[in-house]
C-alpha cells in the first residue's frame, strides 16, 4: 500500500526542471512527457519521482499517469539545490589525444554519456574527466557540465575538446558561436546518395510528434533553428553510402535528422529509423549480414572524425583526428566486400 505522498514532502524543495507545454500539446502522460524532454533518464526514474511527490504540475504534485495539457507548467522538485549535486571523479578509461594547461582533446567512445543528467549523475565523460584532469573550467550557468564546450550524442563517437580554464572555455565557446570551428564527421547512411557532394539546409527543432527527437522545418519557418550540413560521398556500397559531413551549424542531432529528411537515415540509428533494413534484397542471407553489422556498434554509424580550432593561448590553429572505432571499421570492410561480390 502506498502512503499519501503529500504528507512526506520536505519543508523546502528546489526546482531542477521546469517545462511549459506548448499550445499544441496533445494530452500525454506526464512520465512520457518528461521522458521526451530530459536527457539521460528513464521512465522508471521519472515514475519513482512522481511517487515521491517530486513531479509538480501547476504547483501541485501529480501521479505519473497525469495527462499534460497545453500550457501546463511541469516541474521536477527535489530536496536539494541543483548545484549541490556532488560530481564524483571516476576512473573511467578515456582516450586522450592531446592535453596542455588550457585544453584537452579526447576521443569519446560510443555509448558514453557526455554529461550528468536527471537521475544519472555517474558514469559519464564528465565524471571521467574529473578523474583524469587536474582542473576543469566551470560554467556559471550549469556546474554539472564543467569543461564542456560542446557535446556528442551518447551513441556517437569521436573527437571532443575540453576547456581546463575559464579563459579557454570562453574563447572556445565564442569559436563555436562564430562557426569558426572545423568539424568533420563520417556517417554511413542507408541508400545510394545521388550527388557526390551536396548541402542540406533546413531548420532543426523538436518534433511535434515525439519531443525526444528532432525534425526538419523549412528554412523560412519560425520553427527550429537554422541548420546547414555539407557532405561529400567517400564510398558507395550500393545499399549504403559512406559520407563525410562538414557542419556549418551545430544543432542537436543535426546530421542524423538532416539525412533522415532527405531519405537516407544513418545506418543503425535507433531514433531515426536506421536500425532496420531499409535497402537491399529479401534474402535471409542478406538479412543476417545486415543484422550482424548492426551488432558491431551500439547505435548510429556516426563518428566525429576531425576537429580543428584556434588554440586559446597559443593562437595557432590545431587539428585532431580520431580513427573510426573497430566495429565501425569492420562494418565498412564488410560492406565493401559485400558490394564487390553481391550488389549489382
């Protein structure tokens, strides 16, 4: 039997999240609503928070089955301030490509969450960085993301730069804002990309159907943020294509949603439909081949291959490259062999 949750609420509560539902919000359970909007959490954790009286809508605690309506103010309140969360240094192995007194450059593994989030304050890149580096610059707006200038999705691997001083954090952040950072990604996408080179332009914003993923809106639309992805084909394998992407902007899931938008979802992308067979033949042998490739990587075949920036104090432009993970390499080799002998 569950006791009345309102009797056990502490004297003082602190707001960790506040989300106002859009005017077009469809009726949706509050646990699903929050799951779509909060990184690195689970429905079970959100439901536990509701049982503890920590989910509040329009000032009143609600159960996890409460249906969110347009303009509802949904908050998660907890008995400690957000910035009093203790970040724990953890001995998580990371590949350090470069380090000096100002910056560090790492090669993030696919599957590693970049920063702590609600209900998930350990096992992240930030926890690893706190162990491996003597100091990290603190962001005044969010102390649980020290040193972070940018991020990669959990299942995306590749090069990231970390700021170790406040000056480096400010300097690098401005370079990202000014779009002077050079970033190139390798992506394996479904289908045969028609043009050898091209540009995808379209605003990127939260999907109205599923707020956990992004959608592409017309460039002239007021929805989403301006986003531009340049690409060129590196290798063609018939049913899939390896492309290099150069980002002009850096929006959430930009490459993934842009290529889905033009009909070429990333291979094995679990959120944009690439983790099922989209091209090929209806033979069991082929299906098994693709499934075996899926098993080689934890998610989308996307790797931040290179990153270049102006060093904050040395004032020289430096570039870093990270090799493709072994699983990704093996997939490329297998598709190359398959296309050579099977795809007509």
